[in-house]
C-alpha cells in the first residue's frame, strides 16, 4: 500500500523534475562559460604560441559558438559522457564518482546527527516552552545559526585539535598508519568528528527551531486535548500525536536546507582537508577545469533535486492532506 | 436513592488574571441527562474540563469533584489517565479539529481502547467497525481507514461520539457537541446521545448555549452565569416557570413559534468581566428587578435558585 503510493508520488515528481533538470544543466553550462578565464590558455600552459592555442581550442571544441558547444555537450551527456577533465584527463563522471563516497559519508552523517539532535532539542524545548531551559536553548541555537561554518570549523580545530589534541584536524584517515577493518572504521570516524560537528551545527539549529515552533503549534491543537481526554500519556501525546504532525515541517526544513548543507560541505571539506566533492569543486574552479566544474555543478544540483523529491514524498506519506 | 455518579461541590477554577468558576455545585445521577446552559464565557467548559482535570496549565482548581465517590482532585496522574476515556469521556465542540489530521479515524478510535488495555488487533478492528456502524456510518470497515479530512463535519462528530463511548463510560461529557453543525446534523447527534443513554444507561452532562437542545433531551437543567450556577431544576419547570431573572431573560431571547411578537429579544448589557471585581449578584447590572441588596451581597444558591428577589416571572 505505502510502497504503491510512494512510487506513484515519486514517479509524478520525477516527471515534474525533468524540465527543472534541463534548466539546471543549461544554466550551469552557460554560467560557467560566462565566468572569466580562458580554458585554452590554462590548458596550453605558459606563453603558448598562437598556433598551439588555436590547436587546443579546436581539439576541445572551444572555437565553436557556445550554443554549438552546449548542444554537443547535451548530446554526449545523454549517453552518459560528461566530457573529460582538463586537468586530470580522466572522464568527469569517473572523477566525480571517485570523490562522491567521502562527501556522502560526511554530509550523510551530518544530516543524520543534525536531524536526531535537532528533533530531540526542538521537542524538548517545545515541551517546556517559555521555561528558562527553553530560552537558553533558543539563544544557543540562534548563536549556532549565526556563526559561519568556516569560523566554527577553525574554532573547533583550535580547541579540540591544536590545544587539547583530542581529534585530528585534517584528512579522512591517519596518513602513516594504514589501518584495516574495524580499526580503519574507527580511524575514519575519529577524523569525522570535527568536520561533521561543524557541518551539522547549522542544520541542527534550523531543525531545532522549526521543530520547536511546529511542536508548540501542534500541542495547542484540539486533537491534543482530545487525546488527553482519551487517557493518553504525556509521551504518547508528544510523539504519536504532536510530532506526527510537526515532523512534516521538520522534513520540509531538512529538504529545503539540504542545498545549503551541501554548499557548507564545500567549505568544511576545504577547512578540514576532506577528500570529497567540495575539495574537487574548489580545485576545479581554481584550475578553470570547465568540464569538471559543469559536471560537478550538475551532479550536486541533481542530488539536491533528488533529496527534495524524497522529502516531498515523505511529507505526502506522513500527511494525507498533501497527497494528491 | 442511588449514589450520584458525579458530585461537584464548591468548584473553583482560577487563572492568574481572574476566577472564572466560583462555587459551582451539582450532582449527576447514574443514567441521568443533565443540561448546562449559559452564555459563552460563563465557565461551562472550564467546569466540564475540571472533571477530567484537563484545564490549561495556568488554571488552579479548588473544591471537590467526586466520581462514584472518589475524589478526582486527589487522584494521581496515573489514576486520572485510567479514568479519562474509560469511565468518563468527553466530546468537544469542534468536530473539524478534534481528530488528528494525520491519523486514520479507525486508528484514533482504536487508540481509545488500546490506551485502556485492549490490544488484540482483530477485536479492536471489529469493535471500531461496530462503533462506527452504531453511530450510523455506512460501510464502517472501509470508513475506518479514512482520514479525518475525508469525513464531513457531521460524520466526524458522530465518529467522535463513537470514540467517546468506545469503552462504555459511566459518564459522557459533551461540550457543545452540536454548535458547529447545521440543524439536521444537530438532530442526528442528539438522537445518538438519546439512544446511547437509553441503551447503555450512560449518564450525560450536556453543555450547550442552545435551549432548544436542552429542552428535547435533558430531564434536568443547570443555568450558569458568570462562573456560577444561578438556577438548577427539572427542565420543564425551569423552561416554563423560570425562577431566576437571568433564566427568564435567556428564555426571552429564544425565538419561539408560539409567541405573538416572534422577535428576538437580546439580553441588554454584557456579562461581567471576570477580571473586574463586582459586588453583589453578578447579574444585577443587567437585571430588571434589581434591588439595593443585590448590589451589595451575593445571594446563595438556595432551593435551586441564586436570587434575593425571586420575582414572579
Ligand atoms: N487559558 C485561559 N486563561 C485565562 N482565562 C481563560 C482561559 N481559558 C478560558 N478563560 C476564561 O474562562 C472563562 C470561562 O470560559 P469557558 O469555560 O470556556 O466558558 P464557556 O464554555 O461557558 O463559554 C472565560 O471568561 C474565558 O475567557
Ligand atoms: Mg465552552
């Protein structure tokens, strides 16, 4: 039943997403071409002869009008070929896929941590709305919300890595020791603590604030009084009745903020030397690696669209009034 | 005579700003249908919700509420929960907002029973279907799977009534159950309550500001004004020979077919603001029979009437 409804909803949203995806691809392509810097110059190296420059342009199709380049790109993209990285000469898709797991690991962990902690904090402060604890939590989350990620990251590194030496400051695994099995997992987890905390903080405060507001609203509804009149316990009312309604807001926030989290991941990966897509992105901009940049942009946009689709469907499954 | 199922004595409900129920006392006997009428703001809902201790957080309760002889105000939270929905249940005013919008109707009705120990799924779904059928909802097995927004207002109020009686309570408190419904649906709900009372002997405390509703259903009538009981007696006596000026004015304001004028006479003036102290009888600023002592001392509820003057009405 639920699976049937979910796949129907997902299919419909996927169809709606097709024009969106096309727009994203086109915008990405043209915007990157509008950016300053000539890829042929970079490819050809220092002080190239004009003949060599022209040869490079012809080889990469850069002498064609942008429109022609776009159509050629589209035609290839449809077959799964997103071009070749100007820097590494590897297929763009392969380069991205290689970096993808590290980003998924960090972003996914940050999302899960932020969701669980954010929901618990939001529900706990809604339960005590107006109390000192609630005011304290709200102020703290405002603080967390207004601190930029790169700054939080630096602070955490200074405190927990440089001063206290509790956690490693950079990388994904210890460079010299080559751990295997369980030790390896432990090592990676150890390296994740600071970057995940940095990345999760913003989303966590957003989730806590919106969940709190939605819970306060839900707890004030008549159906909560009716549930109490049936003899439901405080916890049952909180989670079964109020949170079942409030979580639609929570999931919407998670979906909407996912783009910001991914953007935050770029910064965090650079601060912490995390070998993921963000780092790749940064280097691609630096090297004017246009095919790679286009691919990475497209890839992350598709992921954002996908995550939003999933959150839309989840909301519809949770709230029958939005199901259509 | 048997023991009252509900016995309220000198009930007080106060908020930091005002005392909104003051010295309310009345009994409900087993199997009895008692009506409570009064303008909105007169403390009917707060009185009703006190019985299940479902007041807003800032409210303070005083006096005594005994359910089958047991003091409700002294019960532990666990005892209160065991009573709510099982021995005493409640139907609220607005059927549109009384169901949780994201849960199925049938699951919400079943919850009333799981909370009180019935866990067998087959028994639950059979019971839910028979409850829905008993309130006149056709195809109950399928309807139980519906969500609240798929039900009309009248169906929701019937389903709420079914939910309230799921555990066969000794007392049903209905707080303006028909106010939000149109007239034909009102009648269905009232008929439902009448049947319920007749078949299972459930006592009903029916709160309403609609005198016509009371007249058709209740044997006894309690009139509230400004957080106090001002008149309490058999319905036919109260309606045909009111003894309190407020009851009289209330009846004057009801359009009746047998009246020559057929005009609606609103009671002049406003009920007192509970936050403003008012000496004497709380109705005296609006009372046509007001005397000097009415402005000075509050009359006691004696012989079912709270009035110094007791004019011939
Ligand atoms: N949470 C609250 N805080 C302060 N006053 C309240 C609160 N809830 C209700 N009241 C007041 O209590 C009085 C009685 O309300 P209520 O019992 O709902 O009246 P009724 O049901 O007869 O219309 C009203 O004057 C109302 O303003
Ligand atoms: Mg009311």
